[in-house]
C-alpha cells in the first residue's frame, strides 16, 4: 500500500481537514504519481458540499493533478519512472462500449470512474482525488505533460482546459465566429484564451468590473458588465456561440437572446439550482441550448499538446494545502484570479 497524505471533507458541511489513507499497490497497468500540484475547481466545492446529490465521504477532492511517476507496473509502456504526468477528471471507464471506443470515456455507457466522489470499475471501491501526496492510476488515464510551462500553470488544463477545448473543437469554433464567454473564473479564463487562439472574436460577459483589464489581456476583444441594466441589449443576435461557465443561479434567456439565428448556447457551468429558460427566445430564432462535459482522454492529450506548443496555461495563485478552505471561500465570492493551485509539497506540515 502507498501511504498518502491528503486533505478531505468528512461531511457535506465540514471544512476540509488533513487526512491520511493508503492508495492501492500498483497493478501491472498502473503508474504511481508523486503529486506536486492540484488545481482547485468549483466542482470540488459543489461535490464536497453535496450540491449535486449522492456525495460520499470521506472525500479527497481534486481532478487537476500533476506530478512525477515514481513507480510503474510491469506492463506499463507509455511512462517511465521520472516522467511528468497528469490526471484529470477520470481514472477509468469500461473501455469497451461505443463511447469508450470513440474516445468519449466521459460518456461511458457502463461506468465512468471519476477521479473522486465515484467508484472504481468494481462499482464499490471509492476513488480519491488529487488534493493528495500520491495517486495511482491506470496508464490509460495518465496524461503526458510538456515542459514549457511551470507545472502549476499546466495542472488546471486537466479540467478547466479540456472542458473548454472540447466544445470549441466539437462545434468547430474558429475564425469568423463571434463567441461570448459568460463568467471569468477558472473555466472562463481558459475559454477566452482558447477561443481567441483558434481565431474567434471573444466577448467576456462578467459580473465583476474588476476583471475588465484581465479579460483583455487574456484575449477578449470586448468586456460587458452584465450587472449594468440594459448592458446586454445592444449585443442581441450578435454571437454564434455563448459559452456559459457560471457556477451560480441565473436565467438563460439573457444569454439566448444574444445568439444569432441557429446560434448555440453551450452550458458547461453546473449550478446547484435548475436554470430557467423561457421558450420564446429559443424558438423565435431557431436557437439551440447544448451541454458539454470535460473531454475524452485522447482529446485531453491533444489539448495539453496544443497548449504546450503555444505556451498557453492557466493564470494561477499557488497556495499551501492548508489554505484550501479560505481559497474555497474566495472562489465562491468570484474572487479567484483565475485558478487556485495547491502546492502539494506543503502536505503534512500542519
Ligand atoms: P469559478 O472559478 O468559480 O468561475 C465561475 C465564474 O462564474 C465566477 O468567477 C463569476 O465570474 C461567474 N459567476 C459566479 N456566480 C455567478 C452568478 N450567480 N451569476 C453570474 N455569474 C456568476 O468556477 P469554475 O471552476 O470555472 O467552474 C464553473 C462551473 O463549471 C462550476 O459550476 C463547475 O462545477 C462547472 N464545471 C463543469 C465542467 C464540465 O465538464 N461541464 C467542468 C468543470 C467545472 P464573473 O466574476 O466574471 O461574473
Ligand atoms: Zn473541474
């Protein structure tokens, strides 16, 4: 067994606290990672507070984990001891269904094993995430990392990066498209950078005036403060796509009205509350509302390579693991700039 230091939630309304547990011994296809960093995703908070239902405890959150390979199983071919590697939102899937065959493991027909708050393929053994010193994972779900950017700027790509890259690729967003991104947090700031890098004209829709300058530095051409009454009126029917990354309760009509005929509102944010959507703005211009969840393993590797080639990474605030509860409060207040990343070298110092 591999003794592991971590931070865990022991219940839905409890702060994270230091936690020790054992990871499994690596099987023939597994790699053991000594983690250096893990990004803090808003989904960690939703799940640890059981906002989506069905949470299991103790829960070690974290699905943006990076580190070095320290051991490899006897049948491992893609990684060697000393390699950099990352683990995103999934650690396993059935590997046999049509979705898995198509590289869409996140939509596996049988069972996607998510990195935490989920179970291994046996349906019983709980998975535990990346706010931890070590992680053991099948090499099929380990990602290769480039070395151009500091690791802490790469870690958030494993969820925030792929969650935005996948829909941009699926809907073939590029030059000639006008894209609005709602919410400048972890996902939003990757959406702006990626969409701009693909040639789209990007507008940021935000509730925070203080993010205006950053939006432009990230590649947005325009910034609109959505708290201003009537701010969105002049933007009606302007966009091919709206990427909605907002994590809190909000109505969709305001964003749907911004779409041109046949335009698509792509939901990636997952608020606890249902989203309201009146029919009229949808049907009056044959508009669409769609959703998208992370991305498959091969597409995640493609995204990492894409970002490495362009020197594109997250804007991060690196913090000690012991600061995680305070960081969560800042995420909830929309005050993260733009991803907290835990320095896992600090684990065990409490
Ligand atoms: P985040 O860093 O907290 O960013 C969310 C941003 O949304 C905030 O910074 C804020 O930006 C805006 N916002 C928050 N509450 C709002 C409200 N009530 N109305 C309007 N805007 C609001 O969160 P994140 O890590 O980017 O995650 C965003 C959401 O995506 C979460 O719900 C998360 O669970 C979900 N998620 C989904 C996937 C997927 O696969 N689909 C993957 C990862 C995360 P401004 O200050 O600019 O307004
Ligand atoms: Zn995430």
